[in-house]
C-alpha cells in the first residue's frame, strides 16, 4: 500500500499539524491501496506562508529561467510516467492502458504547450507613450479533481509557475498518490523551496481554508458546479480572483448531412473513455427524428461490444467509476430514466453480469429521451448515453443550448450545416466532425460550467495581472 502521510511544504516533506489519516480505496477491488493525511487549516496556513515567502524572489525570475525549469520538470515527469499511471489506475480506476497514454500523456502535452506559450508570450506592450505589462498574480491555490488527475494538476501548475507565481496544490483525496509523485518530480527537477507546495486534504477542510485565506491571491478550481459555487462564496470576502472549470452536459448534435455511423461511434467513444467520467463527455446524442431508430441500433451495437474489466489489465475495456457514492448516484439516475419513460436499449441498473465486486457500471443507452428528463439534465458522470430526437435544425440548436451548462459541444454534419450550427452553440468549445482536444487551445465553459480558460497562452494569461504604467518611460 502506498503511504504519503506527509505534506510537501517549503521544499520539505513535513508532518501534518492535526490532520487525520485517510485510506484511498481501489474502486475495482474495494480495498485500501494508499493512505494519506487529510490536512488541517494549520497545514494550509504553513503552505501559504511558504509560498508567500518564495514569491518575492521567484516572481522576479526571467522567462528563460522559468522555461528551463519547466523543461526540467518535463524530463523528470517522463521518467516517472509509469509510476503516475499505476497510481491513477489503482486509485480512480482508469485502465492502465488509458492511464499510461491519455491520462499521464495529457500532463506531457500541457508542459510542452506551456513552455511554448511562455516563450511566445508578449509580456509588454507599448500603447502611446505608456507601457502595459503582465505580472504574476501572487500566491495561487490550485484545487483539482480525481477524474483526470494529472491533466488538471499540470494544466494549473505549469501556467501558474510559468507566470512567476508560487502555489499550494490540494488534489482530490480520491486520487492523491499521483499528486504526491508529482511533488517528488518538482523536487527532483529543482523547483525552488516554497514555489510549489502540496497539502493533501478534502474540500471542506483544506479546500475551504485555502479559498478563504487572506494571503491567497487567486484560487483555481476544477470540480462540480455545486462545489465551485461554495469555493466562490468562500473566496468572496477577500475579493481574490476565482478561476473555475465546472460541470458539463455536452450535446452531440448529429445533423442530417453527417456520416451517421461515424458520428454515433465517435460520440459514444468520447463518453465511454474513462467510464464516462469526463466533464466534456457528449452524453446527450441529438439525432434527427428520421434517423433516431437507426442511430439507436448503431449505438446499441457499439455499447454491447464494450467490456468492463480490471484497471490493472492491459486492453481497451473500461474500468469502474471512482467510488461507491458515484456508483449509487449513477444507479439512481438510471432508475430515474426508466421511471420517466425513456426506452432502455442496453445496460441498465446493477453491475455487469458476473461482476460482484467493484464499482462497475453497465454501459447504458436510452432512446426516446426528452430534454426535460432528469437523465438529460443531470451530469451523470458515468457510461450512460441518452438519444434525443429533434424535428429540424432550429430545434436541435434549442435543445443543445437548453442546459444549465456550456462547457463543450460536438457537432457532425455537412460543411454548410456545421457552419450554420457550430457558431450558435453556447459552449466554450465546439468539436466539429471529430475534432479532438488540443492543449494549445482555450479550455473552459459558458454559464454554470465556470469562468476563465485553461491551456496554452490562454491559461498562462489567467495567472497574471495586467498593469498600465502611464506616461513617458525611457
């Protein structure tokens, strides 16, 4: 069993002041695989103080110094890629093949993208006889989720460091070991003491302490909309910057001119990857009513062919969802779909046949869904897809936008169709005809999906203040 009972503060592994021991459960075996200490407010205070002290020097480092440091982090990250993948598979259930490629690989992509963005970024601009400059914001608190742990850790740490900030990371207590390994990476790469600090903990404890802290200048949070609202409320009294990437209920708008088979399959695989535990998963499949039956037939075949299995085993199967609470929530929503009259094409309540242990969910498909049903409105965060028929293009756009969220959308169709529809979708990202995420493009959403953007130059800018120096300067 992995043991990370200390926090990384001020360049050292230190004992907690009043924290409590916490076991991390493998969602496939339902047994403990790691232990951490859930930190206290005193631990958060100590980490913030270390970051504040380090800011005075680190904020004055050059672009090249920070780029060189990020390159050292990237090299050590690659050295520890196997350890990171094993921790992710064991703690949040991503199959090891996915953990090794997409999960860990996303961190490599963000480091490379940030290094390029840093070297290309225009930190100064002359306007008339005045100078506008970008400067580090200060001490930032980074609160990250369990579903893509290294993706979100690196997507925040890399630009925060590139901008010249110092930071305190609080990862999810559901997948903490990869964050501890990442702290070892930062230490080995030579990150100066106090620039990066890690305090393990939960949201009500360390998360609240950091978001309220008077010496934290910015909090960057990724997680549920419910938790994001609480973070914003906690931060309001100190008027700190709040940057958030929250929930989603993304549509996959399949227009009549699309290749129906491709659109259905690509959309389904985007949901099924990571067992549906992705904020951008296009779980609402919108299909013209004349093609709804054919789409359901294609989708049923794809879903029935998907296997669930041991995350430690190689293969293209999907793993369990992260914990019992999530499993029970998903089961309740599947039952609600049946109660509301949606047609169950495949899957349904309970574990897959022959599975008695682990939080595995049957890949589940509903057709004949109305957009006012709970399964079409709630973020299920599991391998569950709903097919919603529409009458015409106007109704497709209306249904796609009829959601509290606006993180992402997918659209398939002819060139003329997507040119008409894509600009009308109220989402921060629109993936057209199979387009895939790119770490250099802005990532973030509209409405209750959050505010601000991550990735590349857009993420870098989020971690900086803008100063106008007005008047003639030599």
